[in-house]
C-alpha cells in the first residue's frame, strides 16, 4: 500500500475507533469501582483479631520458575500455604533468572495446553483448601504474550530526516525511519505494522531549534499516489521529517523460556481487552465454566509499568489529543522528536498537555478497561499502577494517585535495604481518597538472600503498616520441588519465604502477626488531619523520587499529624464540605486541604478549591500560583487563575521574617484560607491538635515511635511501633476524648492475638487521653479505645516487670542439643553453656543451618510453681524458637524479650524442657562455599552461593568468570542458636 493511501486508511481507522470507543473512554476516567465498602458497619471483633479471616492473611507471588510445575508440586505448595497461615498465591510464570547451569528445567509455554491444565488444577486445589488464587497477567511482566498480533502489540512514534535545499521542486521517496531492534519484520525486512502519521518540514538548524511551530510546514497531503513527496521547496535548507507508527518490539520482562512475546499496546483499550479475553477464555474453557464467580480465583495482576524509552503512539493518538486537550498536535511532532522551541513557555505547555494525555490514555485504556473487563468475570484487578517512577523507571509517565484509584486493589512495593524503594504512602493515600478497602504491596522484595528472619521482616512490615498498608503479598514464594534440594529453587530478587526456608515450620508466628495487623487496619476510616494536593502534572508520584529510606513526611508538617495525598480528580469529583470539614463520599474527612508549592494550577481545580472554602473548608497554601499549566486558552485560563488567586490570597504576605506573621488566616464566606509555609503552625493556629505525641518531646519529634490512627463509628484505635532495638516506656497522648465518649483504652497485642488492660490513663485537655506505652525491642501494639468490655488480662506478656519475690529461676548448666542428620553437625552435642553455634569448634555446628532442639531437665521449687502466672524468658536467640514443656507445646518466641507463658504446664519438682531453635541458611551456604560442589550440603539454582548479612545485596564476592567456585574465605557468620539467659519469672502485681 502506498503512503498516501495508507495515510487515508489510517485516518479512517482512527475515526472508526473513535466512534466505537471514545464515548466509553470519555466516561471511564471518572468512574470508580461499583462495589464500595460500607465502612459505617465496621466493628472491631476480638475474635477476628485473634483468628483473622483467610482474606486478611498474607498472599504471595507464587513463582513457577521457568514454568516448571507439576500437579503434585501445586498440591504440596498450596497445602504448605494453608498450614503456614497464608491466604494463597498469585501464579507467576517467570524465568529462573539466576540459573547459569540450567538446574531449573524449562516448563510448558504459559497458557499452552499443559500450562492451562496446571493452572486449573491450582484453582481446584485452592477451592478444596479454602484458599485464594490469582494470576499475573503474563509470563514475567508486564502484559503480553506470544498470542499478541502486531496490531495489538506496543507501538511507538519514529521519524526519519531528509535535508533539502531550495528553492527547487523535489519529487522523492522519503527514508523509512530506522526500525527498532525487535520490531517485527516481514519477509522483505519491512515492519509488519506500519502506519504513516505525518510528513513535516522545518527550517534546518544544527541546534534543532524552532522559533515557532508556525515554521512547521505540513506536507502530509503532498504525498502522491506512488508514495513520493512532491514539494516546491522554499529558499533555504529544510529538514523533511517523515513520522511513522510501528511496533517498538519491547518484549515481556523475564518470561519463562518457552513463553516470550511482545507487550501489548497499553494505550489502546482493544489491546487490553484482547489480551485479557485470551487469558480468561483459555482458562475458563479448561475449567468448564463461564466465569470465576464462586471459585478461589479472585485476582489478576498488572505489574509495575517498566517501559523502554520510546514515544508512545497509535492510530488514535493525534485524534485523542485533539478531543481531550482541545487543539491539533501535528505541528508539535518535531518537539516530540527532539526539536526545541525558543519560547520555552510554549514548549512547557505542550509537554504538560502531552504527558497528561499519555497518562490519561494509559489509565483509561489499560487500568480502567482492565478493571471493567475483569468485573464481568467476577475477578478483581490488582495493579502496581502508581509506580515506581524516577529514579527507578523514568519512562513511567502517569499521575500516580489517579492511576492507583482506577484499579480494584492498589498495590505498591517495598524493598529490604535496596535502592530505597518503599512505595506505600502513595498507595495508601490513593486507597483512602478513592475508597479502596485494601492497600496491598509486593512485600519484602530484596537482593539479600537467606539472611533475614521474622524479626527483620517485622521491622519492615511495621513501617509499611504505619504508612497505611493492610495487605501483604510476599515477594516471593518460589515453588521448589523436593528433588531441587535445599534451599532449592529461588527467584533472584525474592525474600525466600517458602517451605524451603529453615524457619518455615515456625512461620505461623509472622503470618498470624501480619494477618492480625491487616485485619485491624482494614476497619473503618484512616484518620488524617490534612489532605495534600500534589499538583496537576504527569508524571506525578509521591514522594517525587522513589528513594524513601525513611517514612515520608509532608514538608512543613510534623510527624504528630498524618496526611493523605490526592489528585485533581479527587478535588473535582469527590470533595465536598460538611460541618467545616472536607469530606469524601465514603465518609473519609480532613480538617484542611494543603496546596503544593507550585506556580501553576488548572483554573477548574482552583475554582473548586475556592468553592470548598466558600462552603466552609479550611485550605492552607503558601506559594501563589501565577498561571494555568496547559496551552489551550492559555491566556484566558491564566486570567482565571490570577483572579481566583487574588480572591484567596489577597494582597497579604507571610514569611519567616520577624516583621511578618508566619501564619495569616483569611476568612472567606463560611471558610478560611490560611497562608503559611509551616503547615503544623497553621494547624495549631486554627485549633487542630496533633493526633499523637510523646509527653516531654518537642512537636517535631516522636522519638523512637511511629503510629497510624483509624476509627470506626464506635471505636478509635492506634497502631504504635517501636522503631528501635531498645525497650521503650513512654507516656503518650492520643487525640481521643475517651472519658467524655465513655471509651476505655485497651492494649491489643498482634503477635499473639491477646488483649490486656490499660491500668493508668487519664483525660487531658479537652479531647485527649494520656497513658503509658511500654514496648519491647521493635515491639508494637494496638491501643484501642472502646466501650468497656469484660475484664481483660492485667498482664501484657512482653512488657510486664518481673517480681523480685519469688526470685527468678535461671536455668544454668549444660544443655543437650540435637541436630538433624545429614547436615554436617553431630546428631547430639552437649553445650556446657549457652552460646552461638558459630563459636563451636566443630565445623558441622559452626556452619549449621536449620532447626536444632535444646533439651534440659530442671527442678522448680514449690514456691515458684504455685504462682498464678509463670513465664519462660529465653533471653536472646537467633532467629526463632518453639517451646515445649512437659510435652505441652506452648508456642513460638520470635520477638524480644522472647517470653512464653508456661502457667499450667510447669509443676514443682522435675520438669522437661524442649526448645526448638531455627537460624537461617546463610551459615551453611557460606560453609559450603569452601567445599567442592560434590561435598556441599546445600543446593540451589542461584550461583551466588555466598551470602553476606552485612551487605544490602547480601551477595558475597564472586571470583570473575566462574560458576559455583570454591572460595578461600567467607563473609561473617550469623550468630545462631539460643544464648540465654533462660529464666522462669513471675510478673509483678
């Protein structure tokens, strides 16, 4: 087909597509999920706290490495998830990336006949076990596969440049732009998918600078029937740009060996529907159903948007730009190709419009379309739609909050000590402002291998919980069959929580903890003093850079105040005023809206903000916007902005100088516009107290603690965490009028599901309650304010003081320690004193990884045995222990000070103690690195056998050019075992 005909055909196709889809697309961005949680009915249930429901339990990325899986292994994995206290897993067919000698065999092609039979077996087994199943939307990530034809594969905009000199007439065939390396080609080497976009001419300039887009000459209609350009060239040198659309060829990231394919066109709703239709019809045909309603199959996941650096394009892009933005963009194509405008303001306005279009098309065509499609099959869309952005993925050009709000279940991600990736606060904010019950995250992702135990995971989880997370998806649960050995098959960037972990038999402690916290933090509404508007531009993320080593704080706001972040869409469509508070349709509310420090704002957003103030809202701003951001009607839109700014800000000014006030409050109709850079001072001036504080600490300091606050219609509750390894006892002040509301504070301990009474509390000020909070190292607790219930346990297990009389009984002397056979350690060893296994002379013990059993007989005097309450305190250990006394299993000890109640199991006279202690794989792996391959105890596909607990990546050094080498030295060994002192104690009254 010649180019002129091709151009006409492209125009017709674009019009047809617009006719069939644009009306739907126009409605989609403003829609949110039809199923809304009724938070007014939420009630805290002590029973559900103690035994959380399945859907509150951690899920996982369930790695089917290289697609290698069997029905037997599926059953083993799911039964292990059930025993371990998980809700299930999301099937993830993915490459075994770090497998240099091919230990993981290649399985069948993803969604081929055998793969589909295995997926259906997993669904049926999950049905049997009462678990939940999901699936990632491709092999590897992101969406795509071998079934994607070129018309639905990803596309980009490309150009060639031909330079001519006038005046003269040219009649020439223009060069085809260079093809991307992976662009599909036909037998003649031409792109399989090729659409002409435009032919433009610009004055030649070595600096690629244009004085004005009016210098751009549109030559598109001068392509004749034989596909050649016929043009009377004006005087001077001219660059003729031929713009075409073709497949960029980006492939799926790390698919299994037999499952590659192109990514879809994320900017075309037809491509998303085609892809999802293929997945669902393939699985449902094998399942023998027409939907997934009533099955264990609950979710489909779109992973993070990690695109190569191309300019996105398809046949509707130009028409969509004109329809949505309001002016034609063809003359601006050279700007997309690298030409610069001398008028930087115009160039900035165009790029604002362009990036906003790209963001909106991605959100509408992929996330909204995907959500609506899945809804018809009874499946929820879970997506990492809000990042990460820069500096991880500069090509992710979305309005993050808006993109997250477009899906059913927002998902972020947080990493363990790598690149500062902790994408939770943005995800939680979007969930709050768009009324999403769940705040999910790809959890504990890391390059560190087998060096992090449950306490390390708790530290990370507690930070995520305080940022709003309430749904954990472990990254990863790699499927590893028995024949793979131990620690077995592993994904190269995963935290390795699966049955191959040394401490898996004791994993229930961590799983129950995460489930209880998740259950609690799903109830009712998040409590925040302010909602921060993060501006109107794309890309847009919060924080702006995805490098967040500490919990993100809003500039000018102390940690006593919590906050949400919102998009323009939320302000325009979801905010109203009720009783002088800004409220959302689901009941979420804020004392104030905070504006960003920016010089631009859309006039319609500022008009809505003005209306909110007039209706009684409080808005806090500082920098005066001076302009509207886009190009359409720029002058009149900027005039509107300036008029509204004058009405809100007036002529007043504030600064940090002593001669001017730091806060200025301007009454406007029923509301207030507050001008201040110091947002905490502004809140104090309008009578909004901090939500949580430590008595004796200054306003900007919560010291070692962190918090999150939620409420139901009846109760209020705070999750408090100790960020340090030092025990803390601090007097805390909560913004709850407990006494006047008839509420009583209680302590709910999520590690064991126990509740205890709060003995010393008092009302202070007009609406605050003060009480002491005691937390162990990295400890955490829910402080729950509710109507008085039945008497609670007066003793908090991990925070009580030991009585002086009767004196604690220390279990001194030797211990028998039994090790499992086949792992290098002697079957039985006698420890004269408690010490780390790494201090042993026997290399089998020094390098041991796994579970060893400590045994001891001891005498308990009657004076101690007759006490009402007795506890066993293990002192110190690494990493986790399980206690059995006189044949009664008493539970796990995995949090300092490692106490287990033994009341009812201990008796006077001789007692038999058994303590099973698990460490991590690191020591055995490092010991094996000194041995030849044939003598090693461990086996894994990962060639980096050494693991360094002091490193952010944990990988030990790798001699260049060698696979599975024998090393001559090792990283530091990890302290392991039971160290004590082991004591029997009774609590002080």
